[in-house]
C-alpha cells in the first residue's frame, strides 16, 4: 500500500514554502513519525514527519517551492529498502553458485576493483557511509570535509547534528584557511532570512525611528531569584529566569503607555487592548520571534515554561508560523551574546521594541555613596510618528521601577 506525503497545513497565514532538504533519501526505510524533510517558510523552518512506515520515494527535489496539500513523496508500506534488496540479490547469487555458461571469474585485482566500484556510494562520510541531503547541505555551506567528522549515527553515519556540531567547533575557519581553499564562500539566502531582511528594511523606510536609553539595577531581581530559585523550580518544574520579569514589567508599562502597544494602519492608529509580547530568539537559520499571547493572563511560571518550549521547539524545527505572528510589542535580549548597548529595530506594524543587554558590575552613586551594583542598559526604539519622547521615557522609567522593586509586580502596585 502506498501513502502520499503531503505538505501539511502550517498556519492560517501560510499557503506555501520551500522544501529545503530531505532528511531521508529515496529507497530508505522510514518509520511513522520520523522526520523526513524540512519545510522552510518566510517565518520558520519545520521538520515534517512521515505519515506511515515503509520505503520512501522522493518526488520533489530540494529547494523547490511547494504548496500546502501538495504531494512531495510516497511511502510504500510493503516495499523493501534499497540496501535490503541489494543484500537479497547478493545472497541469491551466492546460493546459485558460479554460472556454467558465463564469463570466466576475474583475476584477484580485477575482482577487487569491480567490488570496490560496486560498493562505493556517490558521496561518503567517515567509515564510507553515504551522506543524506541535509548533511551534504551543511557540509557545503560550512566548507567541511566529511572524512574529518566522526559520525554518531547507525554504522558510524554522519548525522545532521554531527555536521552542525563540527561547524560550531570551527569547521568554517579551518576550511577557509586550508591550503587551496576557496577565498570566498557563497551561501544562498534562506526564505526566512530574506523575510527578516525585508521586514527590517521596510521598518526603517516607513517609520520614524528614535531610540532612548536608561539603565536598571538588577540587584533586587538577582536576589529574588537566588532566594526562591529552588522552591520555584520544585513547584513549577521550570527555572525562574530574567525574561519573565521583563515580560511582566513590559506589560505593565504598556498598560500605562498604550501608544507603544499600538500600530499605524493607513491613516488610523490601532490601539491593542491585549498584550502579545514577542521574544526574539536566535536560530541557525536566522532571527525568529515567537509570541507570548495575552501575557496579562499569564503567571511568571507560565511565561518561563512557554519560553522554554519556544526554545526547544525552535531547535527541533517544530515551531508553527502562527506562533510567530500577532505580536504587539517585542523584547530582544542581546545581553545573552555579551552586547552592552544596541538600537533594536521594531518589527512592523509594531511601534516599539525593548532591547536588554548584558549585566555588568559598575560603580553607581546611591544615597551619595559610590557602590558596586549589577547594572543593565535598556534601549527602547519606537516609532516617533505615534510615540513621543515623553511616553518613551516614561515607559523605560516604568520598566526600571518594576525591575528594581519586583515586589511591586507581585503585589499589583
């Protein structure tokens, strides 16, 4: 019996995408639920599972635009994998014995050469294992030599994770500095990267951006996290991070300054009476911003659990495009990469974005005394067409007050 492999429905706002790579090849055995290809949309990259167990027959090449519902492959539930068929043929030949009317058996050297030619796959990794299309893509993008990568898959086969790990450990630099290596490497822009670029350029061209800064003393939040870390994790099953404090602080500040939670639609300003806050995350294919919906209804634990889920599913390529849409405000944490100061760009039609930065111990004056405190710079970039400096400054001061005295958020003050 043959099952069709179709492009799944991936959200109300998405009707097509790019079949980025096959994780399995034609003739390979696949198990139901096993990821077999990656679908790249303008918002996310998804790994699509097999609808049944059997032998895969690929019908659409990589880097092809496909639509929702399109059949891209078939799965034969009664078929035998190509390697298994080859094994059967070899066993049958051996059982039949030498042919009486065929050509004479080749000499030792010729036989060895012929056997090697038959056994050698088109592309090899370590231990002469074939490379999947997804692995080949990573190796080509990063200039990696498959013979130098230790495979952790079945039979020593190189997996995509092995290739990505090798790239993270400096494969690109090593490949470029090797004698005879290419002086330049070209890499095709992903659809996601193109979409991000288009949004940022559009935001810059169609808005009047201005950035204002402030700094916040993180002592109280750090102390609160240290005091309740273990109890919080035991009760809620998730760690208490910094982001939940900033998400709740931002929500309260947006309530006080609704212009920053608004956007322009034609000649109208649309004020949102709900707070869908996007949290910018870095992925291997570019920046993605999953949205925490109606954070005014969520607890600290719910926010932390949802962010953790976003991170995990982004790594597994299981984030749905609809989860990346509908934000009314965004928070970007460049501090995780060591950024001290930046001017983030709002994602249209949003009118504002908050930039968090690295925490550094610095001397500050408190009650006429110089003390050392863990300080963080905050940056708010806003659309000056609908947000004035007064609102922007007030917004940052509201964030500062909430973070420096987090008990106010707990008490609803």
